[in-house]
């Protein structure tokens, strides 16, 4: 315990009024001196005592308890510190040595702060001083005698002067790492945030060797799109190069560039860069070919035209095959039907071809049907809306389209009322599963939407039957044909839903989903693997038409892998989740399926240049008077206590300030002018003045 005495004043009147009284008293005394008034000295004594009484002086005695100074040891546990050898070993050895040295100092307490420095996320780099500032507030800045930072120096929120840190203490840097470190990195210099689907785009990238040229000046680079390699090439190191890429689907796609490792480089974590590009469709080009007019023809046209992103080309071929009047084909319309241009030259430019109750009428040559089949097999999309013509001798089934159409006609037509129903497969398929959530069920368990009255019977073969009709016969069929897709609706009465007959039904939504599935919309894939970040968890979803599914392998941003078992959440959908402990890119794999999810920045800023450096901390260290120790050359220097105003580091040593801090445990206040003493002084002064004047 320490005692300290001090003199304090607690004026009983405002300070400005006390000062005015003092000035007035001084003026009266000067006037008395000028007039040589008698009894001036006693009067002065009385005024002085009165002013002193108004100032209310007192002696304050404080009971003080000495407090230890605090040496803050900050251990950088960021990724560049923990994942690059020999930095983890250097860090642990330095921490042990610091503890030993600090324990030998008097009145010094050790406070260790282990910081991951991720307060700003991967895009902001290592935010070490954010954690330091919080710790200083808890400790009390006046008690901090030194800050020791054990780090490779890759800190991205370093203040330039100690005043910004809010503490007057030396910041010593104990730098991990090795001398003359070298590393190779790849960076993307220019990449569009959006790209048109099926349209070529370009990205610019650069491969650099940091710390000196390595190898022969060439590096192999691999471009991957959504986890699948699409390009491999050799590029010169140190030069900016361009690389073309083409997005195949709408929505977010992840592009990855990976460069081969160089000899003796620090880490391969920055040999791969990943970025997200959003695919958008410019305008969808749809070719609608209608046959015999019926009430549904305009319905199809209206649905497609109502979408502003659709460019519709619609032709209706009205001439019946039995009409023989000798009129040449090229004179049957005001505008010549551009069959060659549509079905041979321009066909690959269409995203979707729709046949609405079309049958062979002698207008399209046989070769053109083969062209459409080849168009589908090469990645195109075909939708056939069947009517009674599908079972006639002029059916499309009897053309070259037979090799891509999913259903073979049986020759039977059901003409009876029925409600379309979603099959068990349809309940699992994304195209139709959501339809059941939009409408209630009737007492028989069927969806409560309107009735249809015609169904063309067929044999579905290997196609997926999503909806059924009369006598549970196939109504909506989907199938894949090599690279393309085909859908077939075995009824021409979907327009009844659009007219609201018998309550109507989800006509527009069903048509939209069929069309988007045909054009490979990612959200409607029936066999797909998805991964997304929701709050603090990674949610994995597997869509499948199967009854169960295998576990998935999850690769964390730090390279570790985990096997995760999925549970069925609803028909056709299996899910699982796991907590997120790292920021970066997560890879989820199951056989040939791959899903990617990113939290925060995909690429950590501190790995842009992972070489250890003292330059970033140099301004703050120099301003605070701190020292630098290269751990690859020496151990922790000797520590010593230093007074304020003295050197804070020197050759082979680092200083810890002697703060002489204390905590007040008690206060005793004793007035200098107790009431009786004050009264005696005033009365004595007045009597002395009266006595002097009386003589």
C-alpha cells in the first residue's frame, strides 16, 4: 500500500465569482495603500482568510495499491501463419521464450491474445489490430507497457502511428518466416460479372513468380467451369494473357484457374483462383409450328408471346393434305414459307422448337425432319403437343423425328373426362413437384384442377412420365436424347386450364417449367447436387428420382474432407447441413456431380503475397519505438524494464515500460480551515484592525 498527499480546492461559490471577489479585494487593498489607511495589514489578513475560506482548501490523502504493468503478447493465428512451414513452429517457440523472459520482470503481467484476424473476412485480409483494439479496451490502455506481435507481417489493418492505436507503448515485431522466400501466384485481372449463355467471353489473368524467377519461365494453367476442366494451356510467367470461356447455363457459375506449382514455392494455396460469373440469356428464340387449327393454338402463342425474353417465330400450316387443286406450294401464302432457312440454315439458332398438333402435309421435306432430330441430339430442345393426328398415317412418329420422340403411339385415343394427375415420378421431378403445392387435393386425393377430355395413348418406353391422364395413361413425358432434350404432351387440351374451365389449372406455370427444363435451367434439373450458405451453415441438397442417395464428400476451404450423409426431406429431395467454421470455397461431390458454394471472398487476401515481411508493421513499430526480431536468425531478444522517455529497444534487447500504475483503494479529505479556526482568524484580524485604528 502507498500513501499520497495532495492539496485540493472545492470553491463554495462559482470560480468566476471567487476570482471577481479576489480582484475586488486586491483593488481595495491598493486603494488603502495609496491613501495610507491605518489597519491595512489586519484588513488584508481578514480578506485573505475570507477568500481562502470561500476556496475551501483541503488536504487529500489517497491509499494506493500498486498494479502490475501488462505486456500484451499477440499471436497471429491467421491462415498464412498456421499453414506455411516453419511459421507454426517458430510461433510456438517464440511464445514460450517470451513467457520465460516476461516472468523475470517485476510488476509485469502477461496477457496473451491469439487472433485469427478474420473480423473483416477473407476479402479484407488479416484484421489483427481489430482484435488488439478490443483487448486494449478490456485491459486499460494506461496499463499496457509493451505489445509483442508474433506474425509473418501480413496484417492488413495496421495503423501507421501509435496515436491511432490509442496507447503509448512500444510495438515489437517478432517476424516468423524464412529469408528469401519465393512463391507463385495466379490472379484474375479482368472478368465480366455477367456473361451471355452460349456466347463466348474472355477473362484476363496473370501468373507471377514472387521473389525471383523460378523454373523455365513457362507455367501450365487449367481453366475449370463449375468444377469441370475446359481448357489447358502453357503461358509465360509475368505476362497478362486472355482466355476464352462460354457459360452453358443461366445463374451463378464458378470459374477456376489453376497454375502448376513452381519449385521451392511457399504454398500452393494461391495457385488457384476462383470467381463467380452470372450467366444470363439474351433472348430465347422459339420456333412454334402449328398444324390443324384448334382452340389451343392461340393459347400456346399467347403464353410464349407474354414472356418479354422470348423471340417467337410462329408458322401455321393450314392446307389439308387431301386438298388437291394444283396450286404450287410457293403460292399458298402471301409470304413464301421459308422452309430451308428455318429448318436447315437457321435451325441451330433456336433454343426451342414446338410442334403443336402438327402432321406431315408435304410442306416439309423428309430431310428436314432428320435435321430437327440432329438438332436435338446436338443439344437442342423439342416439345411436341400431340393431337389425334399423332395416331394417323401422317404422324410425326413416321418421320425422322421418331429417333428422338419419347412415346410411340398405340393407335388408341381416350375421349372421356379426366383430371390430369402427377405421377410418383412427377412428385419427385422439379418440373411438376411444385404444382402439387399450388392447388389443394379433392376427396379422392387428386389435384383439384379442371378436367380434360382427350388423351392420345402411347408407349412411354424409357421416358420419365411426370403426369398421367385417363386410365392412368402417360400424359406428360420428358426424356434426354444424347445432348438434347424432348418433352411430349399427349393431349391438346391444356388450353382448358387457361380458359378457367372447371376451375382451371396452372397452365402457364406448367408450360414455363417444361420450356425451362428443355433449355437446361439449373433449378429444374432432376438429378442435381446443390450447396448454399444459409446464415452459419452449409446446406447441401441432392435432387434425384431415386428412392435414396449416397453420402457426399465435402472439401473445406483448408483442404480437409468430410463425408456427409443426406436425409430425405421430401420426395425427390435429400438434404444435410454442417456448421461453417471457415470462409472460402466449399466443394461438394458425389460421383460425377459437383456443387460449389462460397462464403465471403473465395480467395484470401493474405495469400495474394504470402511471403513474410516487416514492411507493413515498420511505420507503427518505428513510431512507437518498438524493435524487430527475425526469428529465422535469432531467438527472442532479452527484455528489460525502461522508464518513460528512455530508449525502448536496442541491440539484442526490447523494452517494457515501467508504468508505475496504481489503483486508489481509499480517499481521506481534511479541510485546512475548520470552522473554529476560520472564526478565530477573522475575529483576530478584525480586532487587530480596530486596535490599530484606535491608536
